[in-house]
C-alpha cells in the first residue's frame, strides 16, 4: 500500500549534529499525520478496547507503585519536602503533557530508581553548599532542561547508537546494587535496634514478667519480621514475574 506521507529518519545519515533542529522537525512531521490515529486505533473494535484497557491497567500500577515507594524514599531524603503527594501530582501533570505533545505514539512517564538516588545525592550536597534542598533541586532541574534542549536541537540522540545492551545491563546492575545496599543497611539497623541480648537490659535476678516486658519493647520478633518481609518481597516479585510465562495459562488469562 502506498504511503500517504514520506517518513524521514531523524537518526539517518542525512541528519548531522550541526543541522540545528532538523531531527526534531523530522520527529514532529513524522508524528503529525498519525496523531489522530494514535488515539483512535485503540478503540476501533472490541479486541482493541480490551488491549487498551489491559495496557492502561498495567501501566497505571506500573507507574503508581514506584511513585509510592520512591515517594516515601524521597520524603525521607528531603525531610518530607518531596513527598508522595507531590510525586503523584508532578507525575500526573507531566504524563498528561507528554502524552498530548510528545512526538511519539507511546510515552510512559514514571519515577525511577536513578532519580531517587540522585535526589539523595542532592540532599547530601545541599548542606555543605549552605543551601536548601529545594533550591539545589530546582537548579539541577533547570540544568537538565538546558541539556535536554541542547540535545534535541543538535540531534544528539544519534549518539544512542553507541549505547549497547551491555551498557544498559551495567547501569541496571548499578541501580540494583545501590538499592540492595540500602536495604541491607536497613535490615542491619533493625537487628541493632531490636535483636539485642537480654543481658544488656536485665540482670540474672530479673523475673520472667520483666523479661516479657522487655521483649515487648526490644522484641527480637520485630527484627525477624523485618528480614522475612524483605526476603518475602523479593520472592513474591520473582514468582509473579515468572508466573506470566507459565505454560498453564491461556493467552487471555496471561493478558488479564
């Protein structure tokens, strides 16, 4: 079937780094003829509606759960300045703007692990620089805007061809190690706070009733529960991830 428009490759050899805005213009003109179909194709028939609803539900939880988790972490790192409520509001506004104006048919905007790590670094730098987290965070955001504008205007997305699978895996491993370290530190802290010998609090003449009172205060069960919750979360996540590939499920159930 003959194309109704000529699609131009924004990453092709005819676009160079010095051709200011040419790649961005190609992206916009490539998207323009398909803009309305991007919204209508998901509602053409019953199967399309089912696909749209299942994808929407999946993306909703895929975006919501990290916002809750990393929102709590950001609130802790910024003394409750960047809390869950602000993360959800900013992600909603950003997602709506991107979905309406981005030059590609599918844009998923969500809070990620690297951003949470960068925010903790910003917090650690704010005090030595004698400034607040709000000011430094805003300045970092403005600098990012500037770099993104330069990258889009000078077609620097062409550099992504040098980003191989190994680079992505190394970066993912770095994020996993960073958060694993934080969680291990939290578990160790829980054991230091709760899993302590009774001899530190009572002497040999203490009655059983006093031991029970101390157990309520410095209960070792709290530390054990902390460890079981951490390990159980990892196990449950892996089980649910692998369960979608089970041969016992039909295509409809897997999609659901």
